[in-house]
């Protein structure tokens, strides 16, 4: 089969790496890909936002399956375009992708199906939102309705922050149209967990649990990022939570889609917070997580390709996934400045040395090949994953690999997965 993976991050490198292992994969293209995907697949110079170009490429090259990594092309309707041209694509349609692309759509669906989530109000008038905040109990969480590159959520500790956030989003157009309408919701306390499900419209198959580290600095300080690391399985997940999650969240969300006449086919990733009363939904994502995918796929023993196909064909019910019992830890190496304006063009050394280590995978994100060298070309540069018999073992291996890789002003967190290591034997790297 000829496969096209759309995107250029660590998630897409991990997807291409996993699909490469399938006996059914003949050729893999990545659009536009990165320095790492170029080693295992053929990079083709189409941006993930160039929907027409991508359709044309898939048609001309008789691509059998396209896997869409990022949310933006899904929200823009790339799967609808491919399907109209009789091309097979993995991911939800534009209408189904609203579960991620519109926080208001997601909240309304959750409310209708009584899915546990934060109490929320939606506003399209800034005056009303400001008045609401005068009486609110702080902190409150203010969310732009639309996609905002992961920056559309502000936790406002006080009225002054709430006022300036509302003003920036709704009046000053900080996120363009994405912030013209907002959601203000209660602040929930607990630990976060990422679940991934292959959803074929009617049924779903869960992947293993994972946890992401969203803040830039150790100890969960600093600004929010796309994700500075991940590990799997999650230390805060268990069978009881999973059955509650399936009954109270997964089955109702599928029912909610069907009641609206929407068929969600693709990967649904609810971001959860585990409160004292059980799991609550923080958000729904309609694609694989980044960096969770880099932690999940090295644990997946089954072939990913037939699972993606079964999702499209509506036969996920007959599938199962075999998982490695070993754990994974993924550490993200970022450029100086990230998540703000960041440096690029720095030469990366030590990649071969790190890749030689057993049970280590170095996934590229913001990298590009420049002659004989790999250089930095993005905010998140690499995602270094290691498998280990325990989280602690995986952590040691991951940080050993990280210590061999260098580029100027490289920044990474030292405490990825540390919370999952038993305190009495915990060591920091
Ligand atoms: P989201 O993009 O909705 O996942 O939000 C980004 C981050 O903001 C989440 O990963 C949480 O850490 C935090 N967050 C979002 N909503 C809430 C909430 N209601 N209560 C507490 N933290 C939240
Ligand atoms: N890891 C967060 C995300 O993919 O949205």
C-alpha cells in the first residue's frame, strides 16, 4: 500500500515509523515531514494546510491511505475533500472535527449527554462575559471557542486577569475569529490523563493510557506548551476509572454524535482530569496527541495499519491491540524561546549515538536535513522515547539518550514521569 502521512511533528514521525513496520506498507510519503521522516519515508513538499495540493498529490500518486496528523486540516475539511475524490483518509470529517475545533460545540454535546465536565457558560458578547466575571468564584478558566495553536486557554486567578483575557480574545482579536466567542468554566482540581480511542462511528477501541506534561518548566511551572514530554501507562489510571470513563464519557459521546447525524470516524482523544469524583472531560481532541503518540506507539505490538483501516471500514469491533507490558517515557527537546519565538538553524549532534541505545527511539519534530547535517527548524525539536521494564527504568534510558544529544541552547524538562516513580526510590536525572 502507498500511505501518505500529513504533518511535520514528532507525532507524524512516530506514525510513519510505526506504519513503516507494517508488512502491507509499500511506500510512505510525509507531507511535508521533517528531518526524521526523510530517513524512513519520502518527504513531499506540501504544507498540511495545502488541501488542494494534497488531494492532487494523493490522486496522481494513487495513494491508498492518507493519515492526517494535525487538527487544522481536519477542521478545514480535508477528509471531506479526500472522500469526495474517492480517496481513503483516516480522520474525522469537518463536521465531526468540531468536537475539537469548537469548544462550544463540545460543551453543548457534553451537556446534552450529561457527560461529566466543568460547569461552563458561553459568551458571544464581551460585556456580558465581563459582568459574569464580577460575580465569579476564582480561579476561572477562559477558553477561546476555536483552534488557537494550543494557546487559547487561560486560567484566570483573579478578576483583573479575567478582564484582560476577555478583552484580548473578544475585542482585540488575539486569536482572530477563534476567540470571538468564548467559554468560561469552573476550575477543576486533579491530575490529568490522556486517553485515545479509535472510533469507527458506532464502536471504539481504546489505546493504553498516557500522561502529558504541558508546562514548559520542571514542577509544572512556566507557560503552557504543546507538550514537553509524556509517559505510558499513566500512573493515575486504573480499571475502575476506565469503566467509569467508558460508561459516562465514551458511550455517551458516540451517542451524542449519532443523535446529531454525525459519524465520527478517526481518533478521538479525550483530555481528562481525574477529580475526587472521577474523570471529567477537559477537552476532546479529534486526532492523535503529540507527544502522547511518541509514547504510545513504541508500546503497541500490533500492526497499526489494519487498525486504521478497520476504523475507516466500521469494523473496529472485531479488533484488539496487543501492548508491550513495558512502559515508555518520552522527553521533548525544545529550542530556546519556545513556546514563544524560538531559535532555528542549530546543528544537532549525537543523534546516531542516542539511536544506538537499546529500546530508544528518537522521533524528530522541528528538524530538517541540511546537506549532511540535521538542524533545528521548530520549537519542539525532538521527542526521545525509551522503553523500560518500569517507568523508572524507561526514564533512566530516555535521559541517558537525551544526554548524548546536543544543540545550542537546547531546553528540556528534567522531571518527565517523575511523579510516576515511587518516592522512596525516585532519583532525579
Ligand atoms: P485544553 O486545551 O482545554 O486541554 O486546556 C489546556 C490546559 O488547561 C489543560 O491541559 C489543563 O491543564 C488546563 N485546563 C483546561 N480546562 C481546565 C479546567 N476546567 N480546570 C482546570 N484546568 C483546566
Ligand atoms: N498533548 C496535547 C495535544 O496533543 O493536544
